[in-house]
DNA sequence: GATTGGATCGCCT
DNA sequence: GGCGATCCAATCG
């Protein structure tokens, strides 16, 4: 399991380091896991696309808190998106997990998603929340439990990482804070 | 209290 | 590639 100190970095530095790691979530005795293959970084006041860009609000306050905590928000009236809170306490930051390569519990994922094709299970932030059974109730959860954590996985060297502008935002498009494992088949869309 | 605009997805062409 | 679904949170009056 990754230690707390691993998460005490600015989001744009932590995000690429999460690629290749394994996200594990157990709910209702069902264990699911997947390799992180695509992420996005969200920081503070200088990052206008971030929920914390305008300071602390009831929703964004969790981004200002201790690292290694789950930040889940509701998006577009349909989906949840899962982030990992990072950086020092008091400094806002979070890494959005955008895509996973399914590993354990694929049967559960297929049932929750209503799809059998592996590429349809976790190739997007909303999809992976549905597949992994992550919802608003998980907002604020610690990521240092047996049920919910991130562990060491495949080593991803810098040469294997591609980056570009983040998806679905209209501000701070100049920041290349979307990161993915080059050539991986499970990312949400092409760069 | 009302309005507006999303860190999306799936299905259609 | 385009669009409709659908609702929360932030912002403004």
C-alpha cells in the first residue's frame, strides 16, 4: 500500500507517479482492482479549471485537507468522479483518476456496467466509478484501509508517459496536466 | 430563491 | 462527431 508521504506532492507532480499503480476497492465483500492508466492533475488558485480555484467552498474544502483521502463529486447529473487528495495540508490539490485497466473483480464490473467488453468498463472517470462501485458516500474516505487503497504496480518510466491538455474544461487549457501510459488500450480517448 | 454551466456517457448518424 | 439526458453546486440577485 502506498504510504501517506507519497501523496504529499503538488498534483501536477503526483499525477504521473500514479500511472501503473493499482487502485483497490472492496464493497459488499466484492473486491475490484485496476491499473491506473490515465489521470489529470488539479491544483489551486493558479489552476482556473480546478474546483479549488476560487478558494474553499463546501464542495472543495476536502481538497485543502490532508492527503491520501478520496474526493468524489457528482458530475453532469449522472456520474461520479473519483480523485485522490494530495499536497500538504492547507494546500489544495487532487488527481482525477480517468481510466483503469481492469484486473480483479471483472465479473462485478461487467454486471455494474451492463457491458462485457473490457475496454468499456473503466475507460472514463464516470465509468470507472460505476465499475468499482465508488459513489458520493466514499467522499472523504481514507485511502489507507484494506477496503480502499492504492498499491504499487507496474513501473512506468518517464519515456512511457504522454501528456496533454485536460479534457472537458474551458479554462487553463495551456496546462498539460493530463497524463497517460503511452499506447495503453484502456485510456478514455486519444491525445 | 433562481439561474447557469459543467473534470460525462451512450446512442445516434 | 454530435447531442440529449439530468442534477448538483456555485454564483448572483
